[in-house]
C-alpha cells in the first residue's frame, strides 16, 4: 500500500463524518447492470474504509462483508457498524474463499490496487456469473464554482488533467452508467471533506489549513448563507464474469 493510501488511517473519523455518501440510483444501476437484485446477494465491498458503501449495500439486503487493510479505518468501521462483518485485506490479497461471492464492489478503491494481482483475485473469488462493480464519485466540473475549485487544486498540487480512471483488462467487457446527484452541506463541512482527501492528509496540517482558509475566502461570497450545494457524478462500471 502507498503512503497516500494508508494516510486515511490517521483521519478515519474525519473521513466518516464528511465524505459524501451515494444515491439510491447508483444501487439501482448496479442491479440493472448485474441483472440481479442486491437483496440476498453475497457481496464483498473491497477497500471499504469506514463503511459508506458497505452500509448502503447492507440496507439493500445484501449479505455483505467489508474488506479493509487499514487499522484506523477498520477500527472506525467496527465502532460505527458493529453488525456488519469486516475482514482485513486488500484487493491484491482477498481473504475470501474461491467462488464465494456474487458481487465484488470497489467504491473509490480500485485505483489503490495492482491490476496484475487484483484482476486474478477478482476472478478467483467470484462465482461463475458473478460481477465486479467499480465506481468513482467525482465532483461535477460542469458546475462553474466546482470547475474553478478543481483548477485551483490541480495548480496547487501541480497535477495535470483529470484523475486516471483505467478499467482493468481480463474481465470481459464493462457496461457503464453515470449517476448525477447532489448534497447540501455547510461550508465548514465542505472544507472538511476536502481535508479528508489523501493529497491533503500527506501535505501536513499547516499547509492544509492555509489552503482551506483561502478556499473559505473565495467560496464565502458565493454561498452567503453558509450552505454549499456539492454536485457529483458517479461513474459506475460493471463486468459480469
């Protein structure tokens, strides 16, 4: 695991409190693309973190187990979701029996894996006819203020272009779906959500605080009531193997 991947362990409570959830339409799309209901399905949510996606899968009736490598994230998961099983591992080394699950999900997590290892592992643990579902929840850059913030973030971290969203080979064809949704939160919560991202977690507290104060000054006049509407696009890809 990379330093950035493990940075979440020290900020698990921040992550759990401020990261966005996922809309019901996402799980409707998962059912549509896999061709089966989540209710009663054996699901492993890999890179489960604090359980944002795992909990929603559980609420849809899935028999879900979380797979999480990080000490801090796993501890936060156990504290807040004592009724959902969690095992320690990652996508490159799944602690699951061969042919044991109907669906593998990676919510914001596939990019932390090594496809040379995670693809064979996915094939191993999925039953015949099972499916792999990968999704990323990204802010919607068609919204002007979000586009401006993303440009500032890229300049600050000296990153060119958009994040890479490469789908794995060797699992057949992927069907895709995009789901747009939004949430209304306070400006403080919006900034805390930014702070929970790995780029800031490894940056250091002083530089992170300085950057976020600059964002507060820029965004405050745009949201005088202190309420920010964040718009997202979830990019879902499903392969039935």
